[in-house]
């Protein structure tokens, strides 16, 4: 088969280190018969061992050349190929409980994480390779430089852990940055305590919109001095100091006020 030329616009860096591939598959622990979808199978570095262990796998791939190869290499009983953009794909249509894995295209990592968060209720777990810098933001704790909107909104929905780092040399072509493997497990629904999640999202976005400003400024559309007092919150703090539970308390206070 003709050699595939990696397309930058699709964030194509193909895994080529068999040790790393084995470690990722061991981390995923696929069991025969499980419902799983791989985002961006590419040349199939992870697809082959996954199909072997599961018996059947769903994949979502955008690149037509790669899709043609997948059809040549796998029968429909072993692999269901969904042609298209993972950012628009309805992961809920595959059924539940769904496991989602992938060496994600780094140019769309944040939007894809927010898109996937919408299907949390159908998801059993997710294991992804992403650039390390993004993974550090996902798992960041309050008060650190990496802590921001991505940390709060994902930690609201998922328990997350960084499994291990992957150096650029494990890929062809090699990316410029270090990568990490992250595992995300949805939290039980009863732990999701924001009465209005869209409002929580708006408040978190506002709080981190201007990182150097205090909550008094960034949240002025939501809270006045009396609200800060009622919440027992120092208006002179910056958003990066607040834990996720405090953002939820703010959102619920604002929702109750408006009700
Ligand atoms: N899984 C392969 C591996 O580990 O070698 C390929 C990983 S490569 C970093 C990302 C893959 O995602 C490529 O196959 C690329 O074509 C695909 N891709 C890029 N954007 C996509 C999108 N919006 N929807 C679905 N797949 C996409």
C-alpha cells in the first residue's frame, strides 16, 4: 500500500513505538465484548490490538484516505467505521456503557473534550493521549498556574488521572511537544450538584476570562457585595483561588436569586 503522508491540518502524528502502544493498551484494559469507540484511528497503531482484544470496535475518522485503508484491513464484523468529524459525532448513538479512547488530534483537544463531556452519562470511561500541557490543565488544582476553565468544567464531571508521559520520539512525524495519557471517569450523577450547569459554565468562563482581575470585577454581572457576604467569599480573590465546589456554590446562589 502507498505510504500515507501525514496531514498537519488533521493533527496527524502516528504512534510508532510498540512499547508505548502496549503500555497504553494495558492502561485501557480492553475486555472482550465491551462497547468501545476509538477517535482518530489513523494508521491503526491502537486499532489493531484493540480489535484483537475486544472482538469489535467502533472508530470515528475524518481522513478519507485513512478510512479507505481501514476498510481494506478490517471486515465490518470487526470494525464499524464512522466517517466524519468527531466534534460533531453523536457518541450517544453508539449505546451505553461506552468506553472512549484515542490519541486525539492536538489541534482540537479543548473543543473535543467539551463535546465529549456532553455524553458523560452514557460513558463508562475515557482514556486519551493529549499534549502534556493540556493534561496538566485538566488535572490542575486551585491556586496553580495551570488551573482554569478546563480544570473546573472537567473536574465537575469527571475524576481524572494522568497515567504517564509519552516523548515526541514515539510518533512519526514527531510532534514538538511532550504528550501524556489521561484517564477520565464520569462522577455519579448525584455528585453533580449545580442546579443550572449552563450558568455554572458562564460563571467559570467569566472568572477566568481576565485572570489578573479579582472576582469583584470578573463576576460583577452575577454577584454584588451582599452576595459575596452571603456566600462568605472574599471579593478580592482571583478565580484561580476558588475550588470547584465554590464555583458550584456561586452558581447555585445566582440561580436561586434569579428564581
Ligand atoms: N490513533 C493513531 C495513532 O495513534 O497513531 C492516529 C493519531 S493522530 C494524533 C489523530 C487522528 O485523528 C488522525 O488519524 C486524524 O486523521 C484524526 N482526526 C483529526 N481530526 C479529526 C476529527 N475532527 N474527527 C475525527 N478524526 C480526526
